[in-house]
C-alpha cells in the first residue's frame, strides 16, 4: 500500500466516525510499502572510456600537423650553437583543441528518451 492510499483510507474512516481504531491504523501502517528512491548514477564503462580516448586521440593526431593547434605567430626562436634554430616557445590554441575534443565527444552523446526526461523531472 502506498502513502496516498493510506491517507485515502484514513480520510474515509474519518468520514464515517470521529474515532479511529488505533489497531486499524497500526495495521494500515504495517502495510505501507517503503518509499523507493532511485538515483541515477552516471559513469561510463571502461570500454566506452577507451573508445572516447581513442576518438579524441584520433582527432588530435589528424590535426597535429595543422596550424590550428598552435599559434604560429606567437612562435619564438633562438639561434643555438652550431647555428641551429631552436623553437623557444609557442602558444597553444586551446580554443581550437577544445573544438576538436568537443566534436569527438559529441559522437558519444545519446539524447535521453522523452520518458527518461519525464521520470527525471518527477524524481526531482
């Protein structure tokens, strides 16, 4: 029996009499079903994590030699001994990298069904 049902029974008994038998109330309370709260735990399987890592790695490797990952205008060089040119510093284009990673992650996003959204809203 659910809480709503118990309340309805007690309201019905109250309408018949101003007194309610304590034994009846105790009996009804023992029939109550425990409230079950479901909590959705989010996570991913090791297999999915591996697929996601591989997808991100593939995207970054594919674009590794493009000028999109680093800001070529920010590159600083120095002349090393034996007249060798050495890269001293270069800025990383984090916005571009985030776009690549986001595109790789979007492949794994599954839109929840309408029923899941309704159940989630009701659970809150």
